C-alpha cells in the first residue's frame, strides 16, 4: 500500500500545521544542502515562519553574497529590458541587503520575540551581523585607500606642475637678466660711441 496523495491546501489544525511546517522545512533545507553538494552550485534558502522566525541555509560563506548575486542579475536583466538603468541599482545592492539584515535583527530582537529565540538563532544573528560589519569595514577601507591613492596622484600632478612653473619662472628670470645685460652693454657701447 502506497502513500495517499495529499491535497495542497492550508492545514486548519494549528498543531498539525506546525508539525508539517517543521518536517517540510527540514526536508527543504536537506534538499538544498544535497543540491549544493551534488551539483556544485550556490544555494540560498530563506524561510520565515508564520511567527516571523527566520530559518535559512547557505551553501557559501555568506547568504548576502547569494542575495547580492541574485539582485545584480535581476538588475542587469531589468536594466537590459529598460535600456541600461540596472548599473545604478546594482551599485547599491549591498547596502539594501545590509539594511534588510538590520530590519531582520530588529524584528527578531523585538521585546516580545526575545523569549522565543533559541541560542542557535542568536548565534546565527550574531554571525550575520559580524559578517555585515566586516563587509562594511572592508568597503570603508577600500574607499579610503582609493581616496588616498587619488590624492597621491593629485599630489604628484601638482608637484610636476609646480616644477614646470618654477622652471618657467627661472627661465624668464634668466631671460630678463640676459636682456638687462644686453641692454646695459648697448647703453655702455652707445655712451662710449658718443664720448668718442
């Protein structure tokens, strides 16, 4: 005797719905893990329970990387159909996911939900916050290094301009001295001619 076909509709009994959610959630996360290992693909699964509790699986180091990859792909595809406005959105995709992460943390750590969180949930939130902080600091460091590099280039350019201007001034001063010397010699020569 085989399984009977289950009709897909909302389960009315609350405890049966919770049991089904727990079993199917674990099955979905197991299938995602298997898919990532067997096919060597990046997999990210995000599940919010009816209470707003977050469950997720990520085959890479960061779920944010997968979400950013998805967001940039969507922006690129929508930008291609709209005529190339996707580059602006993909530039800020990382900031949007960090904002979403902060909203998630705020929602998860709200006063009424704190008692419902397990230690594992808090550890996951802590790891996500640490990785977001590391990415933010890394972005800040890269921006500062780029700024310093451009300022060094500007300094070199200004130093070269200064050197050129100093050479021009020195050349014009030398030219003036030569002109003054020539005029002085001409004046002396003409005064000697007049005296004779």
